[in-house]
C-alpha cells in the first residue's frame, strides 16, 4: 500500500495516510488488536493502543499515528502490518 507520511509532535511522531480511501470498522479493530497490545480507548472514529513500545492511534479512515517514531520506513512497515490485520 502507498502512503503519505507526516511528521507530528515536533518530529517525535509519524502519521501514515493511505493513498487509497477506505473505512475501518473500529469495533472490529478493537477486537482484532486487543491481543496485540493494550487498548487505551476506542470509539467509532479512533482507537488508541500501546504497541511495540509506542502509542499507536488508528483512525477510521486508515490513518495511523506512531509515537514516538522517527523512521519513515518503520512507519510504513508498521502501518502495513496493522492494516493487514484490519482490512
């Protein structure tokens, strides 16, 4: 999948935004990801969890923010790994 990458939080976080549009069912995402990391919260728009030593925020449009993370290639790899579980 192709992404645009945005640096956030003074460069301490990266957000991946898929080039193609899709919607993630956030209830299903919470069920799927609950054994991968601790889910801090979720609603119909976003899910926040601890995963691989990072706070990961997944948005219903497929955007994913990783904090802290500064490597673009890691962000793409992690986004692909997560989205493969969800779509």
